[in-house]
């Protein structure tokens, strides 16, 4: 089941996200996010854009959201999209289902462009974006540093 995220979901969202913070370069955050901070992030995002969670039974197994691409007013029609799936639930279509529903919700809003940033290499995320209609628009080389290595980030764009 996919439903809107609430602040009551913050601990479960942290449980998924902080795994990626601690173990991967998928996110450039390096310090796990406390539940109270995640609750505030959820409030900030859902004031304007969708944040969805996927549940199996009563367990949150993934989430996806859209946030403003940049703060300047001319970017108001563009969002950055994000999806995370619990590591023990990967490869089951949860990310695709979440992302598809997120994109459908964005189409109903005044959104013109969705942007996905992908720490490279990441074949699964590239495939997810391209299967949903995103196209590669460029790459920053060695833009981030985590775990004592430089990381490239590619960007994929979907125009509605």
C-alpha cells in the first residue's frame, strides 16, 4: 500500500534513510538524521509537494518525495525527486511503484520538470529513472567526497 507520509512516520523513514547515510554514497549526508529532524523535513516538504510511503502490513518499506529544485522563484515549476527502499526489500518493484505514484501526483500539480540526481555508478537507479521516462542531462565529476573517495553525480530530467 502506498499512502501519504506523516510526521508519525519519521522514525521509520529514518530507519531506511540512515542505513544509506551510514553505508553508502547514495546520499551525501554523512551523519544519521535524528527522528525530530526528519519529522521537520516531512512537514517542510508536504507543505507543498507529495511525500509517499510504501507499507507492507504495518511496516514502512520505502518512501519517495519531491522537493523544490532551487529556492529562486523562476525554479518554482521544477522539483528534485527522491526515492529510497529498505535494503531488505530491494528488487521487488517497490521503488518503481513509489516513483510512478509520485510522478502521477506531480503531474496533477503545477510542476513542469522533475530532476533526479544519482551518485554514480548506480545502474539500478539509472534504470529506474530511464524506465519512467527520465533522460540523462549531464554529470558532475568528483562533486562529492564520502568515505575517502570522490563521487560523480549524474542528473536525469523528466518534462511533464
